[in-house]
C-alpha cells in the first residue's frame, strides 16, 4: 500500500498542471500580500488578504489535486492493476486518502509560509491574535479541503467514475453547495420542519471550531462531530462500498 501511495504521489507531482498550478497560486498570493492596501496598509489588512486568498485554496488547488489523484487512475484503470498486483481494496481507499492529505500539505505548507513571511517584507507584522487567526485559517482550510475530497472520493469509488466526484468536489469547494443548502434550510417549508441545520454543515462546523478556539471556548465536541460526520463516515462508506464493487479489468 505504501509503495502504491508513494508511486502515485510521484506521478501526480510530475504532472505539468500540478508543477505549474501550485506555484501559480502561490505567485498570485504573493502579489496580493505585496501590494494589497498600498502604502497605508496595516497588519490587519495582511491578515484579511491572507485569509481571503486561503479561502480559494480548496477550489483552485483542491480541484487540481483531486482530479490528478482520481481521474487518471479511473481512466487508465491503474487501481485494477494495483489490485491485481496484490494491493487490497481497503489499501487502495486508504492510500488515496493518505495521498490526498500529503499532497495538500505539500501545497499548503509553502502557501502558509508566504502568508506569514511576506508581510514582514513590508515591515508589517501580525499581532498575536492575527497570527493565531491566520494559523487557524490554514488548519481549517486543510481540513475543509480534505473533507471535501473524501466526500467526493466516496462517489468515485461507489460509481467507479471520477466525473461525478469531480463535479461534487467543485460544487463543495466553490461553496455553491453550501449556499444552496443554506438557502434551502433557511427558507420555505423546510425551515419549520427541519430547523436551522446550517450550523451542522461541514464548513460551518469548522468555522465554529475556529471561532471557539480564538474566543477561548470549548471546541472538542464540535470538532469530533465535524470530522466524524464529514470525513470518517464517508471514508468508511468508501471502504465498505468499494470492497463489494465489481471491477472490470
């Protein structure tokens, strides 16, 4: 399983779209941090600029990595080859999950470094509260992107096609699904019958955890709920569903 995961990570990192896409995103982030607010900028402006750019990370980099990890494997049936070579189906699902996490870290660590280092080149330094806010946003973006990846990946494994998963991930990471569900829950008959479920959506839960940490409030229960519902449960469904799925070789 480990060899399969490492080999696939090496394949993804060699893709031209990844080699140019991640540096391209970081270049845009760097330009934003270097010029946002002009000469009158203060550290709070840098925090807002960094968090604004990080909010695009799931859609831009997340989509790029998700397609690179899943689309090629389903297209050329590399998973079937790996299974034929002795990798278990459970190993495939877990390897893909670990691969996504490592690739996200590979892309997010230098992005976070830019968020913290570049304001200093303008002699603008975060206050302690601002630094904590940016750091928590980085962590929240990582968990949000990985959770969306696993939700979309479950569709890929159950349908044996990456297209549905890619569409689902794009809708989730662009916040289109979040906005649609929020509007549905807060208006019409569902408002009275279902109640205000918006706080239980994944993005809302993670932002609530971030807010609670910053305000010194308890957050463990909300965090466990978010990870359990939106990351671990889809992972379990993918493991169970892919185990029983008939594959064409």
